[in-house]
């Protein structure tokens, strides 16, 4: 069977095809079809099922090209994994790209890359407490940080508070050399990395000095009431029950908090219950709290990361 996709614009055709035809090669491999370019656009040959899938994928890419959206390999892989019914319903990357967070210091807009990430951002906008739970590479922390910086820039909050349990040091940081900042910095490095991606270094240092941005271990949150702030608790899978309750009760007026964690990567000593898991169970019926569960489909790192996550999930399942 054959199918012709007409593309009149040379620029749009090049965007769809990709450098060295890499986009077409991905689709050919996954849909079991052959695609060649011609004067009219693209000519597809293959069986009916493969042609239908490839046709839908290429039309999605064409819509993205028309909207001047850059097409990346990860975009195509995400679309390839979607069932045809989802593609027909219009669940596509063009929809996600409309959600732009202009906080990157490189002047690039940060956008959700998957349906799960899109739901995550929408939840953060609508709810004061959001749990983002999922494996590494799903953008849990990065998108939460982007939303925090966006809220600060727009005047929705007056400060950003970033925290995580310093479990590697047992939260007994006194024996480490240096002042408080030097002691905790290694454990909070991932938060700083994301922050420096979104703001100029001079501004970050100024904001930290003024207290507009605070990065601190979870133990330093005890006894405080956090008003007019955007609070991000990262690595929440390393929270004990007591720590999680303590943190959740810090929320003050006009504040918003996002709790991120990966329940498969806890560093808590064996036998200690995960405060994150307990919170999900205890708070699941509380109105005003939203839980977003990201999966391997939402991984936007190197393609091998997704395969690693799936392999470990399969291993754990077989061990049960």
C-alpha cells in the first residue's frame, strides 16, 4: 500500500524530515514502513496498520513544523509510544508547547514535553499543595523550580524556599568543615543547578543574600511558618513520617508548595517507613491537595534512561 503526504514548503519538509533524515528513519523503524521524499512531499509504502500510524505521526510533525516548533528526537519517540487512539484525540506535543515558562536565562522557553508534565504544571497552577511522584528524568524538580521562578517574577510570591532532606549526612552537619552554606551545599547542588539554569548568577546571589531565595536542608524548616512563598521540597522519598508532617504544616498564607520524590530511590535506613508513601495514603482524600504520578513515558533525558527505568521496574516485579 502507498500514501502521499503533500508538503509544499521546503522549510517545513526539512523540519519534518530532520537532519540526515533522522526523523524519517525513526518512524520507518518503529512503523515498519518505507518513506522517501519527492517533489510533492513524502511517499509512504507499507502495510495498512503501519501506514496509518506513520501517516498520523508525520502529520503531527507537520503541524509542529507549521507552528515553527523545533522537533527533537525525544518528541518523536514520545509520539511513537502513544496509541493511535491518543493521536486521533489530538494528545500531541503541539498542545504541550503552548504552555511556555519564560524563565530560562538562555531566553528559551521551558515547556512540558509530555502529557504527564503538562498535567503536573496545570496542577501546580491550580493547587496550593502538589505532590509530583515519579522516576528520575521526568522533570519533577526542574518544572517545579521553573514554576517557582515564574511565580516570583510575576509577583505571585515574594520568595522561593528550596529544601531537601540531607539524608546522606544524617542531617548531623556539625562535623563537616566550613560555615553552614559550605556544609549543606553538596546536598543541595541539584537545586542550585536548576536555579542557575533559569536565572543569572549575580541575581541569584543577590536574592540569596536578601533572603528572597533560600536553599536549606529540611531540618531548618522546623518551627517556621512560611507565608507568601513558593516552597519546593525535593527528594521527599528520604523524608521520615515526622519530617513530612512537619514540612506540610509549615505552609502559611498565600503560599504554594510542591513535593517531589521517587519512591524507588529512598536512602532511608532499612525498615523505616517512607514519609512520602504515608503522606500519599493519608492525604489522598484531602481536597486542595493534588497528586501527579509521572511514569517512564514522561522521561525526557537520554533515551537509555527510559529503558533503564523499565528494566529495573521489570526486575522488581519479577522479584515479588
